[in-house]
C-alpha cells in the first residue's frame, strides 16, 4: 500500500512539474492571443528549453568571475578555425534587405501605429529595454501587434484624434526580452518561465500564418547575448518550432544585438550558430557602453568618463562598429547601426542643433559601412533616411558590398582601449537625476521616458548608475579634485532628489514614486557587488 501511495505521489509531482499556469491578473481580450494553441506551444518550449537557461546564465557568471580576477575578454582560441573558414548565412528575405532606417519603441497601441507609419523601413516593436513589463502591457502589446499584422489596428485618443495604419507600413520586427528576465506571471512546473521564450512564442504563434501570407515572416530581434552558446540555444528554439509547424528551415529570421562586451569577441560564432535564421547584427551602443563598465568593473584602468563624452568616435567604440561591419558583410549579413536617442524640439534653434547632432552621428555610421540605423522618434526618420540614401546610392539597397577588407585587423586591445575624458561633478549629478527619473517612471510602468531632450530607456539608465558605482569602487577623482565615495553619492542623491522635485513640480513628485526610486538607486549604486540589471530588482516593484 505504501509503495502504491509513493507511486501516486510521484505521478502527481510529475504532472504538476509539467503544468503551465498563468497567474497574472486577467487582461481584457487576453484570450485572443493566449489561445489554447499558443499555450500548447509555450508548454512544449518550456519543457524542452527552459531547463537550459540557468546553465547559460551560470556561464555568464563564471566568465565574469574570470574578468573580475584580472582576465580580459579576447577572441576564442577554440573557434579560431571557424573564424578563418569561408562560409555565409542562409540568406535575407526580400523585405529585410533594405533596412536603412529603423524606428524603435514600446508596444503601446498609439506607438505601434505611429512607428509603422513613419518614414522608416522597419519598426522594431520592443518588449525589452523601452517597455516596463507589467503583465497588462505585455499582453496588450501582443494584442496590438496581432492587430497590426492583420492590418486592422486603430486608436482614438481622448482628444478625439484617430490613428490608423497607412497603406505601406514598415516591416514589423519583434524584440523579445533577454535571457536574464523571467515572466513571473506564467509558471511552468511552479517556476517562472524565461520572458524571452514567452514573447517569442506568443508573437510567433499568433502571427506567423498571416505574415507568411503577406510575403513577410516571423522576424525577431534577440537582445543581450553574451556568447555563441546562447545563440545556439536560440537556434535550437527556432529549429524546433519550424519543424513542429512544418516550415522550411530558416523561415524564422532574427537580428542579434551585439550590445555586450563579451559578445563582440564572438560575432563570427554567433552568426555561425544562427546561420540558418540570422540576417543581421546590430550595434546596440548604449547597452554596449553599460556592458563595458559592467564587464570591466574590477579593472581600475578601464573606468569610463562622463557618459556624455563617450561617443562613437572613441577608439573602443569605433573599433566595435568597424569590426561588426566587416564581420557581417564577410558572412552575407547586414550590419545595423545604433540609436539616435535625441528628441525633436519645438524650439527651432534647439531643433536645428538636435538635427545637426543626429546628422553627424548617422554620417559616421553610413561612412563606416553600416546598412541602416535606428531612430527613437518619427521626427528624426527623414534626417537619417536622407543620409543613408546619399551613402547607399541609387544602385544599391544596402552596403553589403563594403567589405572593409583593406582595414588592418582589429585586435582585442582596440576593443578594450580606455576612453579618455573627464569625470565631473556635473556629469555625476546629471547621471543621478536621469537614473532617478527613469527608475521612477519604470516602476510606474513606463519604460520609455523623455528626459532632457533624450529618449531614455533601460540601457541609458544602466550607464548612469553603473558609471557612478564604478567611480565609487575605484575612488575616482572628479575634475574638481573631490573623490567619489558612498557618502558623496548619498549627499548628491538627496540634493538631486530635491532638484528633481523642483523640475517635475510638487504635485507630480507627491503622487509619484520618486522616494522609492531613490531608495532603489542608492541600494544598487552603493552595493558591494555590482547588480547585473536594475530591471531585476525594479521588476519586484513594478506597478501592474
């Protein structure tokens, strides 16, 4: 009898370990995207692939421990022959061959319509850095994208203004969340599932048929990769789904962001692992700067100066851009440029300055050989488009013909070269104000925030707080001669919290969560160990 009970208990445990549960609050119309078929696929993906994610994340930690002990990132010796061999990716669908301007933004309904209608070739609909992933926003975002794919998305504002799709919208690409993020509102076997797996599954299942019938396809942006082993995981996910739905291998297409320092040393390997599905790599410059700080946080000779002075003409960033282009074009993949985070101004003089900065930035990218670039606001699309039209010319739709073969080899030392510049009190105070306002907006559910003329997302806030953390760790001396310490930071935090109150107004401050944001900022900035992502503790505070 005891043996029978034990067997039954084991069976119950096995059943519960295979269960998929949605524990988030009910969102209106969620049954339209969280269908039986969607959840069946999600369960299969979680069963097959979720157990590998902790090991991939543990590999990140092990590699970081080596960097903390004094090792520097470098190209992998064990894959040297792969880098030297002649091979290419499977190919690029027709509607992804011309990506000279891409607009990015979160998946709220009005944004989706405006972005698809902008003068851009691609809209990257973002479930990652520009979205604070409350359950409502995640589910509603999937509904919005499904409606956009079906061509019947519309929105009427409180003012009565109506928004609808134009006849020739941009190509839609969905950016899923990174491997480090969990979707706590969905559990498999009682454990929160990988958020990126959820985003991928729901978008794919609800849209692949319609997209293919329109001559497009299920296209994705994959963020935050740190190694080719993580790329291999995604390749297995794509192959599993293609086989399950009887699709030709390579039907699912992806672009990978090279936005971590470890990944820049494995670009060939990432392209190779995903060669059936990948079409491009992207210079995610803001996250890349954040990753440079994080990866080299223990190296006192690699401390970055004020964020505002770390521009793409710095040697380590220029080398990153040029190596990405050379690697991609050698393998037949597109090389996408980075984000123009500026926001157009209603003041004509200020707007002229904004457009001049955008023009300078985009000319550098186009001259290097990038095939396209990112803008965060529709008002910048025309400027970026004009520049890439000029460089690409009438005879081409991209710059794959620019091989950069005449360039000298780019070595690890160039990718790691310290950036020169001042560390100033003004820069530190600006970082505090930006981080404060961004974290406050994020935990209130808004992940894309205009601050001081820039469209800030999680990546730029990460730079702000990790830069100060690194200055504290290495007792960096400011240009004023003052040494950065925890007590100096706390003093400035109190003062800048008061300045933010003056800027936003007493009513907005009182009804906001600025004090909670300040507490979180202090915790993660004065922590003995660098917190990997502010969005992880922030996720616990996120308003649903």
